[in-house]
């Protein structure tokens, strides 16, 4: 899609083990001196932060479910827009759906629904959950140059900042820290520390095996189950009309399309596309995030990233001989 930059990372959401991480444009390590730009030496999965857009909505929903403020069946009236602090927030198409439930919020990626959930949660608790998901800090992966996410907008206490953050605008995170956050949804509520070095071999001494660092209880296990069921329905029913439903495996996933900021602090005409998911949804083995910076020729991430995500997931499940869960 002639994107300026693209990247992907795959992790075991149970342990934090990085299975794969890649980006384009890249360079040949055997001939690194021939690289035409220093930018290719940057790993965008950990050294860049992005406003990821609607892939944030499941985190917002999870906070609401975890606090008992909403369930998948909770309804609200969607007029297509709302006004907060004299700022107008619209759905991606500006259209209202009338009375809809939380499943529709994910299926149709409704900004007004994400804001509705944030308001049920409250500005303070919403900020706390984003922090609990680890989005404002480094993951501490053993790779150079990692930066922390920027959640500073949430410190203002103004409702408008939390409202836009509820659908992934106005807060910026690294793709890897986001992958770690959504793995909490997959694994029953655990925040894991990503790692790339599985073990170090020593001559004449025991091997140094990397032990997983896991923080329990970020969300309740039943919250993880409910949001996972909702994300499976997104794939089965709503993602490009349900054409990517897998008859052998349950896959939980969500797309995101976010306007990128311009140099004046506003929004440009460029977009960032993102896609995250995990499978098998109820016996999670792989969590993956894929992103494109400034793709051309397609407006939505569902158009650009659904196929590469699904093809890669299909390969993983086959390569590692993961038994079907359907």
C-alpha cells in the first residue's frame, strides 16, 4: 500500500516471549553501510510512538466491564456525534445508529460508544486503567532505544482528553507496549514483560534461562473472557462482512484507523492503520499487532491489514501445530 513505514510484532501472551518482530523499510545487516537512510536502523515497534485509533476501544470496553459499569448487552443512544468542552466528536462516518449495544460499538467501531463507556468509568478510573495496562511506560524489553508511551493528555483531568483517548486519539504508545496491553485481554488479566533472549549459554556453567515476569490481576479473568467473546464476534460477523471467519479457529481481533497529527498540533490528511488480534481466542498462543504509517489507496485498516494479519495467523497456527478449537 506504498506506506511510508510498516511493522509487526508477534508475542506469546502467556509468557511475553517475542516470536517475531519486523519492519519495513529495512537493511541488510551484512551490508549495513549501504543503507541510504539512518531511519532504517530504528525499530518502530519500540522506538516510535503512535496514536493507534480504534484498536484502543477494546481496552476502554475492558475497563468498563471490569468495573461492572457495562456488559456486552448494555445499550446507549448513538446520534452519530456528541459535543464535549465545545468540541464535536463524530463516528467515522458521521452517522448515528440509534439504540445499540456494546457489541455494536466494537463491530461498527463507534467513537460515541467508546466515549459512552469512558463516561461510565469516569475520567480518573479510565486513566488508572490505561496506566495498569502499562501504556505509559517502557516494556523493558532487552533491545536498545525503547521509548515510553505518552499518556500526558490524561493528566489534564479534562473530559475531552479522556474522550478522545477512549478511541485511541490524543495518546501515543509504542506498538510493542500496545501488544503487551491487549495481551492482558487474551491471558486472563496478566501484564507480561516482553523478551527476545530465551536463554544464554555459558561454557562450564549453567545456562541462564529467562523467566517470565508477570503481573497478575490487571483485569478480572471474567472480564478477559467477556471482551474476548466480543472480539471473536467482531471477526466472525463484522470484519469485512465476516469473510475472515475461520471455521477451525476462534480469532479475536480489532482494526484501527487513526488520523495522524500534523506539525501544527492538528490532524493531517494522513492515516495510521493498525490491527491487533490473538488466537486461538480461548486457548491463546499468539498475539499480534501490525501497523502501516501513511498507506496509500485505501482509507481503512480493514482494507489493508485484514489479509496479511489473517494469513500470518493461519501460518503460525499451522507451523506450530496448534490444535483447532472449533
